[in-house]
């Protein structure tokens, strides 16, 4: 949260007293939010009717909307695997979205594994 001449930054509702005016040249509200949020990496394996129903493309669109990086791909046996990195809230939201999938999908099972955040990706891709 930015306030006029006396810039005040909040982290989880608590003021950060040492971040004052000079640093505002380098940080705006969006980049500050990026640096102060918890990062997360998650891996999913989805089973059911999830191939041939635009599951991967819809996940890519949702990931781009949320600013989540990583990939999603088809596996043998009709399953889909995804690895997601980004803001904890957004990764959780994307995993929740994949639990249901697009309209034509029928998700029977989803395995979710939390992994150590690696900052490995610069975008979100659909792999073949």
C-alpha cells in the first residue's frame, strides 16, 4: 500500500519501516507484491477423461491469467501432468481449477505433490 509523500509498505498487514522513499524508484506496488508473497511449486498428475478435451490449453490460459509458470503435458495411459510455480495463492488456485478441468473433462483423480520452489520457468507451456 503506497501513501502520498510518506511511502509506507505493508507486508501481511504489518508496516515495513525501513522501506522508504528512495527505494520507490526501483519498486512499484506490483513488483513489491511479487517479492513479498510466498512462492510455491506444485506437481499434479490428473487421471480420467483429460486428453482430447482441451484440458492442457485451458490450464495454460488459466496459468497465464494467474501469472503462474511451468508446463503441462500428456502422459501415457490418458493422464496429464503439470508442474506449476509462482505465487502460493495462484498455484493453489490453478491446482483447484485442474481438479475440475474444462467442461468436457471428467477428472477422476488428481495427485498433488508440493516441491521446493526452484524459479525454473519463465513462462507456461503446453508440452507435447
